[in-house]
C-alpha cells in the first residue's frame, strides 16, 4: 500500500521541472547546492548538464545559476547580480513567504526568533533577510538581545507544526512580561504535516513500513522517525536495491511512504520489488 501523500512535494517538483525545462531550452547551468537531497536526482540532472556547485566562484563567467527550493540569502542575490549571472530562482513559494515575513517583521521593528536548525540552508537563507536582527534556535532557552522590545517568532518551513506551537508557547511564557509585544507567525509548510499524518494512518493498515529517500535527506529521516514512533517495523531505504527479503517474513501488508525529495520512479521501483517479494 502506498501512503496518500508521498514523494516530491509541490515545491521540489516545481524546482526540478524548472531546472529540466531550463536545461532543455537554454543548455547547461550550475545549481547552488543540491536541487533536491536525493543522489539519484542530482546525478541525473548532472548528466543533463546541471552541475552542482557550492560557491558562486565555481560558476563560469556569464553563466547561469539556479537557487534551490530552499531559497538563499539576500547577499547571494546581490552577488549574482554583481557577477552578471543568469538567475534561475526555484525558491519554493512557501519558503519565500517565510523570508518575506522575516524581512517585514524586521522592517516593523521586531527581532526575529526563527525556530529551526542553524546549519540548514533554508534557515541560513531566511535569517539573512533579517539583516542581523534575527536568530535561529531549536531551544526556547534563548537570550533575546536586551535592546529588543518586540519579537516575532517564526519557523523553518519543514518543522512539525505542533513542535513550533510548543516552542512559541515556551517563548511567550518566558518573555511575555518583559517585552512590549510577541508576534507568532506560523510559517510551517502544510505539506510536511500532511505527509506525517498520512504515514501515521498508513501504519494502522500494515505490518511493515518502508520509507524511501536518501539517507542524507533530513526530511526523509524525520519521516522515518515519525513512522518508527508508531511501533510498526520501519525501514528507511534509499532504493529498491536496499530491500531485504527477510524483512517481509510473515508480513502480508507492507506500506510505502517517501520523503519530499524522492522521485516517483524510485518509489515505483520499491513498490514493484515489494510486490515481487510478497
Ligand atoms: S516541503 Fe514545503 S516548503 Fe519545503 S519545498 Fe516542499 S512545499 Fe516548499
């Protein structure tokens, strides 16, 4: 059985399609970071002329560069313009909204607290739009600068909404009496929640769960964690080749879900392999 919501989210699907169309119409380009955290997709785009780079220094003069669905900081846009590079901006509209929220809040005099992982590219990008008036943290035990009178609490888009709500509540408890205003803006992505919910529902109907996606993909790892919490035996696999026959001993119904960065054909290969083994 397949989960009702699985594989590429709309932001990733949009980004991959934009890159594929660009490669077809205008030829080779560089992507600043992996367009998707999936080795199969990155390698197939690279075969078509989409070269993965980690710095604008690696982009040829007058070349084309794509910003990924995770978005980028203000300084990257400025540098692309300064170098006169052709920009293909695949920033997911939901990430863009989080960036705009951060920038607007700072313009309105707020200090921004961003619930998210400091080292994640999306978080670094959003934070850049606060122009130094923001901080990313996963812990509510965070010190707000003494001069800040108003704070805005926002989230990395892929964080669970319940965890963001808990974080925002803890911040409010800690600072309500010390500040003039605390504004909470939910910038989480509904896609993430729907995926977790669909995986939990699937767990009720099966005896084993297969979560498909690169081991390097944070969103797939989180999905696998959520599936494990259901106590149904859960296997995080990169592709059909990793499926072991012994996992299916005594299993009459297996469920398949996949991270937001997993392409359809990899999911279908896993489903075919499972069907062949059961
Ligand atoms: S998970 Fe949500 S925010 Fe992230 S790329 Fe997909 S649609 Fe956009």
